[in-house]
C-alpha cells in the first residue's frame, strides 16, 4: 500500500509542476495540443491495451507508462503514435493511472495523466488429462527441457527495433476456439498452470498462417510445446504457434501476414490435435482473441497501398 501511495504522490507532484491545470479523468483529453486515448475503452485483465497519442508540432519522443511497463510508442501516421500496454492476468482492477509524456524537438515536456477503468476478466477453470511423461518428465528429458527454456528465453530477449507487423491481422487457422486464454488448468489432478494462449480446433495437416509480418526467431521441437514457431513482429511483440505436425519456416526467415508457416498437429503436451496461439507483448502473454479484435483502423503505412481502380 505504501508503494502505491508514493507512486500517486510522485505523479501528483509532476502534475503540480505542469503549466496546465490538472486534467480530469476520461478517455481523451486535449492538453497543450496533446490528446491521449486508448482501446478497449474499458480494458480487461490479460488485454493488450492500445494507447494512441496525437500531438501537434515537432515531436522528438513520446513516452508513457501503464501499470508496470514503459510504453514503446511507434509512429502511426502524421502526428500520431501508438503503443501496446500488456495488462497482467492478475492485475488489480479499478482505476489505474496512465501517464504520457510528449517531448518536443526543443526539449519541452508535456505530460498527461489519465485514469483507465480496468475490468476483471472471467477466467475459467478446467481439468485435463495428458500423458504422464508431461507431469513428471523422465530423467533423460530434463537436459532437453532446460535447453528448451534457455532457447525460449533467448528468442524473446531481443526484438527488432522497428514495426514489422501490419494490419489487418490474419486468423492463423479456420477452426473454432476450443480453449480460451487465461484458463486455470489442472493436469492429471497434479500440476496447476495457467493457459497463456488460445487453442483453436484443427485437423492434423491443416495449414497455419502467420498472424502478421515478422521474422522467425525460433522453429524447434520443444518438449512441452511440441513443434513450434516463434515470430518477432518488432518492438517486443511476438506470436507463438505450438503443437505443429510440420514446421515450414526457418529461423531468420521473414514471413508475411497470412503466409503458411506449418501445419496443425498434436506434438508436445496435448490432449489432441489443435493450434495453440500465443501473443506476447513486452514479456507478457496477452489474450489473443481480444488482440485480434482490436479496432486499430487503417494502417497508415500499409493500409492504403492497394491500387484504387
Ligand atoms: Zn493452448
């Protein structure tokens, strides 16, 4: 509690030091030519909230913070910037402060503070039965599991310092969703974990498509995830695809939205063939279904490329 009130105190001081009056809470506000907005308007636990900043004049940098992450802003057309804010599944709900600072070319700093109404998400609970070797892995598999963990850590450690992704996002498979994000799972009555992606139904051999443009950073047969593909989309946005039958891309390869990367399978810790899709933002898995539904509008860089005829 003490930490929380001291954060509020620091922000209060920053606000007092502003030349502008303290802003009222709300979704959007104009201050010294800066407007801040976000979607979803009322985000939920596990969402990737998208923060949009519109600023007039010559801007050198846009910075921000929400919950426990510094926001990585990228340009989104003239005078506009966006950033993803990954919200933990266990985040405290209620009013949460969002701060944005716009730094001008001359070095002037304009800070805005808003309050975001964070809603709870109704996460399910489920019991699953899997091969016992995924509950207590055999001794000889332990080194492999350790190597897997290291490989995954390294794959997520660095990300391209540019936006590789573009709109619209592509749904990786046709199948219906069979298991939602964030479910608390008990495997064989013993191991508890949380489902950090979403499962889609599929038959072995069905094609899997990349959600958007990016670069393959891991393509490997992992003990728990089975044959898997990890794609970096830049600025620490990653997508992961688990349990494939075949991997059809290589590490270092550039892929495009909708490009085939492999086929549905039942490799690793599964109860049957399906695709597990994970979306990871700044080190945190977010709800892929709600991510795919975000209304980001036209992509200023790629959205208007099509010929008008
Ligand atoms: Zn899954």
